[in-house]
């Protein structure tokens, strides 16, 4: 488990966009690929990667494959946001792993605990 001090040491994160996690906002998403973060006042709920952010937003909104995330989305704490970082397919896995390791999202089942796994 990542401790609080480690989470504070995470460097700046440049997001390429962010929208409220509501169906009407899906039109604001690019159809390109990247790594996405779903978060609310609890912090980062889920981090994933995709080749189509627009489609993945709708998939998660309609029915997430992850039971923990489904529960968190049904019981939000504040506003749920969907943020993304645009990335080419060959960059997505390393970025996703680093963010999961550094931000310790509540609903991701896989944890990357060392930089050797990146």
C-alpha cells in the first residue's frame, strides 16, 4: 500500500482534459488513445488505458467491468470527474503503471509497487 507521504511526493501531472463523469459530457472527449483517471473527493478511484477515450468513457458509464468501480460510481462523494492524458499505444502501459503505483487508486485490483514493474 502506498503511504500518504509517498502520494504527496508524486510530481506534477499534466492532464490533457477533464470533464464531469456524466453522459452529456462524453462529446467533449477525444476519440484518440491515452490513460484516464476517474476520481472524486475520495481521490483517484480508477486508472486505465485505452485506444479510444470517447468509447471507454461510455463503456464505464453504462456498465463498468469492475465491481468496486461500479459501487463507487453509484455512491459518489462529491462530483465524479473523468480526466485523461493523451498517449500513443506504446506509451500507455508504462504511464498507466506509473500512475497506479504513485496514486494508488481505490478500485484498481492490480497494484504496481516498485519502479521495476514499470
